[in-house]
């Protein structure tokens, strides 16, 4: 197994530029998704939720605001250092590799905003699924919110520029060897930077195969944050509920 520090996400997610580029993410939409999801799962107040690859903790914080006991984990030390400033008695954060169980049991495990499929080795993706199963208690439910690759490929924008905080981010997107690649280049304070995001193209059938190998049951599939029906061609998201 490759050392995780060699992977693209280990460096890119730790930079301040990652958060600048994505600062305009839909916070209102994210809050609505957390509300819709917890209502659908029928999670009682105080239920224990694990937020895998939590980033700076925005979903974890929303969930905690809804009176859940939340633990957020992420590989990025910088992300977790930021998130820890929001900790309280029912909201905790830790640096952790999501391929490994955390040693606790939860009522629900969430993996949100396409925080899956980063690894080069398919076995690592399966190990993540198996770790989610281990993290769930006997009645716990898992949730993976992934991109709908059919929709993404159909609507792929090959190249664009995005100016944020005076920085012009050039973004190039393409498919290569079963991965969706985004190359990000920009200049700031006289320095040039180049980063690459790389996410494995996985369909619903690919996830079903992994769930079968991990002895997990797919319960439901949704296509957007309003929990609408999933359509391979038109849905913006692939949201899977399993146990």
C-alpha cells in the first residue's frame, strides 16, 4: 500500500488555496441536505454520527447544531486544527485515515461531497467501505454522497477560469484511465502553483459490487440533496444509503 502522504489530496487539501477555491460552496444547500438526511434516517437527538473526510467540519457543525453527537475525521492536519476551534462536549474532531476503523460505534456514518474514490488502489476504496461497516453499530446506517458520473461526464466543462480573492484559478477537466481529473493552476504573491484532483469514476453498479464484497445491503438511492429520485443521466448526485 502506498504511503498516503504521496497522494495528491494529502498536499492539496492542506493548503489555504483549496479553501479559497471552494469558498462559495452552497452552505444553505448543505444545511438543508443534513436536515433532510437526518429526518429520512429517523435519527433521534443525541444519536452518534461519524463524518468521514470532514474537511474543516462544516457538515459536522451543522449536524451538531441539530443536536447530534458528532465526530469528524480527516487526513488533513490543517483542516482538523481549524475544525477543533468549534469543538464542544458533543462535537469532536481528529486526524484519521478513513480506510481504518476509528474504534467506536456509531448510529450513522456519513461520507459527503464526493470524499471517496481518491485512492489509486481499488482495494483501498473497498477497505474504506469495510471500515464504515466496522464503525456502524448493529442498527447503524451508512451514507455515501458521490458525484453522479453519468451527469458529470455529460456536462463536463473542459476548461475555465475562476477569480477569487484576486487569484485567477485556471481549471482543466478531463477523463483519464478511469479517473476524473481536474488540473488547477494559479499564481499568488509571485509564486506559481499547480495541483491536481483525481477521483475514480464509479457508477452505482461499482458501489453495489463493493457493498456486496463488504456484506452490506444497499437500502436506497437518491439523486439530489432534496432526496429526489436518482436518474443516471440527469441527477446531480449519487447518494447511497446502506447497512
